């Protein structure tokens, strides 16, 4: 923290340091920083939702293909001859 010298002896006895100049500018800068941070968070959420809707069909197709590849149907047993066959 930068200290502006010389301070008066009374200010040193009371432990008071000089105030920050440009308080309104600092508040404006902090407010704009908070606003930009909020906008970036909202934009990241919207981008994530958009990418999710684009990727969902591919992900579902991969899941179905993976489940189908592991769960093959059992082999079909041979059936007895039909009594109605020629």
C-alpha cells in the first residue's frame, strides 16, 4: 500500500492513513468487473447447453452401440420338425 508523506503528526497519532483518491472511479471499475464476470458465466452456461444439445445424439448412439455389442442375443436352438410339414 502506498503511503503519501508527509502526514501531519495528529494523523500519525490517531493511526489514520489518507483515503484512496477516485473512489467513484474505483467503484465503477469494480462494478463493471462484476458485470463482465456475470456475463461470462452466463455465456459459458449457454455455450455449454448448446454444445450439450449438439453432442447428445452422438453420445446416445455410442451408448446404444456399446450396450448392443456386449449383449448379443443367445444362439437360436434348433426347433423340432413340424408335424404339419411335408
